C-alpha cells in the first residue's frame, strides 16, 4: 500500500496536515488537537502509566500533556487555536484532557474525506462537519482589504498596528475588531499568528529549509519559528521536514 503524500490545509486560526502515521512522546501545546485516522484506531494518553484513550479520532485540550500513537498510512492532524470559534467548539465537547470522538461521527468524517485526502475535501469537511451550525458570514469589504494587506506583507516581521489596520478597513478601532472576529471566527492577533504558522508549514512541506520558511512567513529567524512551532504545535519545523522526507521516500 502506497503511503498518502503529505499535505496541509489552511483554516482561520488552524492548521490541518495529513500524511503517514506517527508516534509522539509526551508533549503539550497551546491549541486544541484533533487526530483522525482514515482506517484503524488512534490512541492517546496523558503519559507513561496512564490509561490509553482509543478511537478512530481523539481530541486533546489545549496545554494538556499527552502522547499519541497513530499507525497507518492516512492520518489527519488538526491544530486549532483555542481562542477561535472552532477551537472553543471542539474544546467544549472534550470531557477531560483527552476524549475519543464517537464512532458514528468518525464514520461520517471518513466518508466526507474519502480514501484520498486533498485540500478541497479537507476544507469541505471542516466547513460542513466541524462547524455545521455556523451560518456563513459575508466578509465586510474592509475586512477583505485587511486580509489582502496582511497576506501581501506576510514576509514583514513587524505587524501593523490595530489603528493602521482599522484605517485600511475604514472602520473605527472597536468596530473593526468586532467585524473581523465575527467574519473570521477568531480575533485578529491569533489569526495573524496562525497565518504565519500556516505559511511556514506549507513552505516546509514544499521542501524549504527552516531558515527559508522562517523568512518567507515573516518570522525574525529560524530560532523564532522553532520556538513558535514548539509552543503552538508541540513539534519543531525540523520534525515536519523530516516527516515530509520520510513520506516522500516511502511513496
């Protein structure tokens, strides 16, 4: 069986990656984590000697120490900012630090994602099944201008002030913050942080070095990117690059 090639999908204040199975040591990160295997089961626990939580998918609360074993050739991992609407929704349904997702829901997720993971399928799954009750919100023209501005300046480490961004949106400071959060499902600062993380991860998956990824995503240097990766994702850019090379070699 050929391993699924690695890939990633961007979501406001979230990053979803997929590829071959993995095993992690005990770690923690400041986001909600979702691990889903398209076949078989994944298991997670708080650490050695603790009880394993098993299922087709598991959810892990922010900052909870855990280790994960996800064998198989098709595993999806979601890292979701705890401040985002999606993060709050997933954390609220997690009893304890680690929880298995009900089998019926896992079956629906697997059917929606299909046998071969693609960015389009992952995005439809996230929109339709992870936040099924959220009514689509039309982007305010001012928010659209700010998003275009941020993406065009992603390589610039210094972030624009809220006052400057509100000016680009043509809104007052308080109105801009409200409209942005309502439109994107997450406040501005976490959104910008995750935008940079997503860009760096995509660069790494495409074969960039850690230094190249850091520069292209607007981090001060490779060390800054590594610190942010470790805090938010519980891993390092080098680990992601290694997993990409291993998956490419296996395929």
